[in-house]
C-alpha cells in the first residue's frame, strides 16, 4: 500500500469516527433516515403514477 492510499484510509477512519461520535452526529443520522424515507416515498409515488398512466392509456378508446 502506498503512502497516498494509507493517508486516505486514515482520513476515512477519522471521518467515520467524527460522523459517529462528533458534533451533530445525531442530526446527521436523523437526516439520513428522513432522506431514505423521502426517497422511498418518491419511488412509490412514481410507480403508482406510472401504473395509473399505463392503465389510463390501455383503457382509452
């Protein structure tokens, strides 16, 4: 492992530690949870819309 990769690995470890234990870690976890839930809602809404448009197109005479 060269020096650059070792340095990047150490920086990543430090970033992960700060993310888990640092200031704002609770807010970050909440924000990630909210973002995940919003992504699921958008995906579900898109699928329902697509299904509705498809049904409408098929039944249109």
